[in-house]
């Protein structure tokens, strides 16, 4: 898949990176249709914050659920669903997504 990489201050590039893989039963695979660069990304881009050089930036994706790592009977209710993280998304916080059901 393609991703925007911050190579160094004020220099980004679109690069091919390995496809995402699902490993947890809560994982979904999104086909990304768009993504935004937020203020935090701009701080890294402009050099006011350091530490992301060589890494993917742009953490506000929107996409369509292509796969879901849950029992088969639930797939018909989630495939094709438009999805993205909440604006206050944080990997250490509990899920803010409503349960979809069995």
C-alpha cells in the first residue's frame, strides 16, 4: 500500500509500504479513500516537533471496511461500512465505536 512518509523537516514522499495485517479479533481492514494531515502532523513537518522522521504521517483516515477479523455471520453487517477514527482517537483509550453485535 502507499503511505506518506516524513523523510525530514519539510520533506515528505509517497512510498510503498507493506500491507496492513489483521491479528486481533477487533481488527478491521479499511480501504482508505481519503486522509487528512492535522495540526500535529504540521508540527512534525515544519520541525517544531521531532521524532517522526522516516515514519508515516497523516493519522485521520476515512475508508470503507473491506475485511473484519470476526465471526463470518457478522461480516454482512459491517462490510462496506464507511469508517474512521474519532477526532480524539488514542490507542491507549477504550473503544469509542458502538458495538455491532454478533
